[in-house]
């Protein structure tokens, strides 16, 4: 595809061990939950471990927020969480998976709103911007997420993303990132580290992220309300968010509906300047978001539960979150009289074209659970649709390159008047993307193990998916036809316009253009349409054998078969005026095993070990104009799957009367036949399989309650991920040499959180929370760009942020004052290469945000 100047991101640390204090503000202590229950048959997802009396709560005053935390603080003990990682509901400490859980209330309490916030709070998880949009922080829907250094901006995704049981996983496409559901009416988020291919299929080779939504409650009415107003330093408008969720039993105990609506505006803080660095447009990176959620729960019998739901979300943005460090005009970095770049103020950009975007998600699903004497049957049918349109500033890649690379120079050796005009014209790369996928899964799980009963438990299932992805791209240089007309030059006539061979018969670095018969219809310089049809079918299963009630082993296996057909059409000037049709088809199959052992050394301490294989599917390449790009022949029509083996050991412990919780894990990963992008100097690219890598490290999460009113969280991770060989460099990927760090992987990250709850009076309760986040150094890409120049984003610095909040609760209400990025750290943490432009783009930490929120639960 054209204009994919994304860096090679091969593997990036992501994984998780979130502050073991995920739901710290609402600790409730009630009897323990069963070891495992069928997924989908419980109204509540969270259950504690210590059996103690809960405080009296009248129906008219359901305590929330700090009030609930204060009530819980009267009890000792740290809350435990029920998760669905193994497609059963189980105590997180009994699952042989290194994972972290963030409760929905904790997402709200810490004002975690996007992937960037999550990655600063969870060890060994990171994000990078989708290719063509820079490396990270470019805006919603433009980020790819990675776990434990397993990442790639090429080929298939390396992390599975699920909304409940609905897969939202999609291939890495240069014009869009991972789908990003808003953190609205979420019960909790599960981050599963390591390959999860047995239960979640291909593309879960690094791990899986699951967003578990709140389900309707058939037993009681409820209403939840939340509103927030804040100001980001330097933003032209305030931020505001408002949402409401209503739950209504239509037939008490049998049928209920849950409806939620959210609206949000985020003010922009990046200003656009003209060629003289004067501000002409303020706050261009604004966002407007809206979410509607409707769900039903019907239990016609005690054994049958039917859950239809639909979630619709739309995010509109005025621009990306990338600004310029230097003044750039017409694709050139402006210099002063001494030849030094002219700097811009923080959060300014001199781009000519605003990079607007619209990202719409629609996710309807139907889940049916039926309990039998033998086990529990679950059927899930879902449809995932994503419509993502956006604009990229193509001034450098289109206008500048045409003027400087394809136009014949004047007699003086400089640009001709026509070339000078074209160099300064605005260019928009318009992208219209659509992803549609229909999937079905059926699985049957045996009843949970009971002491003295059958030592075997099992789960078997089948999965099928049918997906379609369409990408339309058009690259406009606005005013180019008028420029040719004003210069009295016919754009379809060759002499005197385009480069011709020199005296030795050599062409320019771009190539000799021999024909431009179509000219520039509607000012368009290139057009491309890509269509992918992906289908897959798989069967899977896991068997558990209990050698004793304290020791059991799990053997998992999944067989997957997949096919992809691909077609493309490319035309106009940058295609060498040569309409190109391309079609390809690839197919393959894979069996992925998993073996895990967990030993409950004591009722409060579990040790586990896991070995698992992960893989992701291969795919098809579009044909690049190999003559213009200087290739000896056509590029490969496709690339193969890659795979890895992951080994980990871990321990999950609670002690001192459940006032201390410590989870630790170590991992070692060998990755081979990596899918990488081979980027060409002509701005085209295709994917290949080259090289291998090793990633190792560990995570630790510690949660301590030294006194009943104070909760401390420490969560940290370390990842060392490097290439094992230089086959990437040998294949034409600059900098992909043995020992090179996997791009985008911080060597460590650490999150520290403290929450203190206190009583103001018998009816009013307060809290104070502080959080510090530290992210280590990393490499934003390989050492060199495709053109051989040094990568400006190669060395990324370490950085830190601090957040604080305080609030008060009374009965159903809670009010909070919060500050994100307390010190207003505006450090440049990345220098993206966007649309081939490597001359001064920067990504800074978002400025300080101060806000107030008011919420209630009735």
C-alpha cells in the first residue's frame, strides 16, 4: 500500500500485572465464591474471600464510592475477583494464567479513559500508533496494543481484543489501529498475559484483553448517573462527560433490560499555525464521543439464560495528538539565518491539512447459556462492524515529493515556478475503511470440580468467523490542476515536466515517469482500493485432571483452519499511470497446544507453571509498482504465519489475614518467522517473514492494607526483547540486526497507588488517592529509516506522571476533585514519523487536567 511509513514495530512489551488494587475504592467482604461457575450465569462478577459480616445497608441508602469504601474499611481483608479468563467464572487466584484485572469502579476512580492510561498503570503493556499515523498517542482508534514485547505493526494482530465474548480483533492495517471501546458501564477489564490461542484463537499470541460489561439484573431496579467537567491546560474548550444507566426488571426474577447512554467532549490543546508561526486554528485535536448500550437478560427457567445486547459507539476527532517541534512548510523544515530549525511552541503544528477522523463501532450479540446435569452449554453469535474514516496530511509524501522528486529542475538547478507552487499545495490522504465480521461459538463445559468427585473437568468448543475488510484511499493535491493550467502546461504531456534519464541513462531516486495520460482527475494523484475476505474455523478444548484437590494440570489444544482472499486496484500518477489489478489467496492451518500446572500450596497461596504456543495467521500482499520502486521483479503475493513458544512460572499469594496480596511471574518467549514490513523508499511497502526474537522478563503486583483505612498498590514489570539475528537487515529492513531492541518496548514500567478512606461524620465519608507512574526508556523504531537516514524516534526517554484526587460520599452520591498530570509534565516522549515526514514531529504527554465529577447510584 502507498504511504505506509510506519516504523517496524516487531514486538513491544505489553502484558499486565495491574495494580493488584484494582477495585480498591469499593472493597466488600462477603463469603467466598465457588471455585468455578459457568460463565454468564451470575449477575455479579466480583466476589470477596473473607467470611465476615457486611455492614447494614438500608434499601433507601445504597452506599457507593467513598461511603462503600469506608464501610468496607471496617473489615480487614483485600477483595478478590471472579474472572472469565478460562471461559468459566473462577477466583483469579485459582487460574494458572498471569493476569491483571481492573474493576469498572477503579477505571472511574483513577480516570483511566484510554489505552495510554491503561498502559501506564499495568506492567509490561504498551501501545504504538498504527502505521502511517505515527508511533503512538495519535488519537483514539489509532493505537495498537502489545503484551510482553510481542508486537508488530505488520500482518495480523498480536493481541486479541474481546468485548464480553465478541472478538474485535483485526489485522494491523496502516490506516487504523485496534478498536477501542469506551470504558463505559464496564464491570471490569481482564488482561491475560502470554499466548491464549487455545481458548481465544490466532492473534492472541501476546495475550488477550477482555472488556466485561455489566449485565442486566433481573432482581431490582437501579439507576446510575455520572457527570464530569474538567479543563486541560491550554485547551480552547472545557471537557465534559455525562452518562446514565438504567436497569429495570420487566418480569421480576425473569426478564430485565439495561440501557446506558454516554456523551463526551474533550477539548483540543494543539494549535495550528501558519507559515509565519501565527496561530490560525486553536484546539484542533478535539474529540466528540457517544455511546449507546441496550441489553436484555431473560431467564425463562432456572437453567436457561438468554442475553441479547447491542453496543453502538462513535468517536469523532478534529486531528491527531501529534504536534510539531519545528516549523515545517511545504514538507521542508524552516531554518533561521544560521541554518538552525525554527522551533515551535509546545503543542503547535504547522500542517496544512487537518487530520480529521470518525470511528464508529456497532456490536450486536446474542449469548445463550443452558445448564444440564452433565455440564453447561454456551452459544454466542455476534456481529462486529467498524467504520473508520480519516484524513492524513500528505503534503510531504505527495506535494513535496512530486515537486522535488518528479519535476524537472530549472536551469538554475532549483525548482521551477510550477514545482514551487506544487510544493506548497495542501495534500489530503483520504481513507475510508470498513471492517465487518460475523462469528459464532458454541462450547460445553463440565461441572466444576468438587472435592472427592470426578477428578476430570473439561471444556470443548467450536468457533467460526467470516470477516470482510475494505480500504479506500485517495491522495489529493488540492489545486494541482489549476497550477498546471496557470503555468500553461498540460499535465498529460511529458516533455519539460517530469524527470527524464540523465546523460548516463539513469533516473532519479523515484524513477522515470514515461506517461501521465490520465492527468490528475479531481486533483487526485493516487487511488487504491483493497478488499480482504477472511474466514476461519476451529475446534478447541481443555481438560483438567486433579491429582488432588490442591494440585491439577491443564492440557489444551486448538486446531484452526483459515483462508484469506485479497484483491486490489491502484491507479493514477503515483502508480506510474499504470492501472494495476491484483488478486491473491492464502490458506493454512495450525494446531496450538498448552500445558499448565497449578498447585495450591495453601488455601491462600497458589504456584503455577505454563507452556503454550501462540501464532498469528499469514496474509496477502498488494502488488507494488516494482519498476518505479526499483525492485528486480514483483513483490511476494503473500506472507506466512509466525509463531512463538512462551514459558512462565508464577505465584499468587495472600497472607497476614488477607491484608497482603502478592502476585509474581517470570516469562521467557522465543518468537520465529516474524511478520515484518519491508518499507521501500518509494513510499510503498509489503510484508515478509524474516527473523526471530527473544523476550524475557517478569511482573510483580503487591497490594497491602497496613490499616483498615489505607490501601497501597505497587505494580511493576521488566521486559527485555531483542532480535536474535540479522536476517531482517539482510532482507532490506534497515537496522533489523541481531541484538536490536524490539521497537516500542519500555524496559520497565512501575505504578504506585495509595488510597486513604476516612469518616467525616456518620453520614459523610471521604477519600484521598495519589498515583505515580514511571515508564522506562525504549526504542521507538529501528536505528534507520527505509531511506537510510537515522531514525529520529530511535531513543525514547523515560518519563513519569503523577495524579491525585479527593472526594466525599453521602448515601447514594459522590463528588470528586481530581488532577491528572499534576506536575504538567510536557516532555517529548516520542518523535513519530508520519506520512514519511521525519522532520520535527513530536508526541508529548497530555497537559495537566483539573476536574470535578458528581455521581450517584440509586
